[in-house]
C-alpha cells in the first residue's frame, strides 16, 4: 500500500508559515536545497528543478496533495501547475480545475483512503496546516525539515485541535545550515 507522507518545513515552535501564509522567513539555504535535490528531488517545484538543472527521476513520491492556501502562491505567480512532474491534487470547494491539477471538493480522509489503495509511489502531503490536521490519522510518515527559527505564531504544523498522534523517530540528519531533517513513522 502507498504511504501518505507529510513532508514539510517547520519552525522550532511548530509553524509551517507566517499568519499570511508566506514561508520566506525560513530562507532557502544551499545545503537544504542540495539535500532535497539528492533525497527528495520531486519536492522541488518544476520551475525550480529546471533552474537548478535537476533532471532526476522522482525517487519517493508520484502524487502531491495540497490545500488551496498552499496552492495559491503558485497561482498568484501565474503558475497553474507547480509540480508538473507529479500528479497534483488540490483540495478546495472554491477553485476550478486547471491544466495538470485535479481540484477535489470531496472529504479529504475518504479521498486519501481510496488513493492509498491505488498503485503508485508514495503520496506527498505538502500542506497546509488545516489539510494536515484533517489527514493526520492517515499519515504514515512525517518528514520534518526543522528550521532554526522561532516564528512566534502563524499556521501550525497540523490544525487538528487537541488530538495527540504518536510518531517514532526513524532518523535525523543535521544539515550545515542548521536545518534538522527528522523522519518519523506512525507509532
């Protein structure tokens, strides 16, 4: 069965974006990009892959799941298919579909349960915090790029209310730029 992997950057205090949805306060240090290029090249947007000359096949994921707010910055930049090298699914009740992106208004947990039964690579849950909160019971693995910054507020890692989910640490990789890549599986 395919795994649902929540792969996301976060601050030390557990925020994945600023209150306005931006995440530029994390920066894009060269060592983090090099790590992603080597281990998770498919997590780089298509236009970034092209700019960096990354022509590596997908290693882990063949599908990306995004909430509308995660997808919105690409639309505002005029990019309708930010991960053209993946099957792209955006959960929204207000957006219309666009080339290369499936917009799904269905219940996310039910949709993901069916998706996990289909053949293919693992499924990347890219965010946001609201969608991650809804899908937390279905998450099989968490890959957290913990950035050396305290945000003090913003969009939480998973907006699920108080509902603890246990994970077991599988590995940790300290990058030279201070980012700690933590890989967990569900307990």
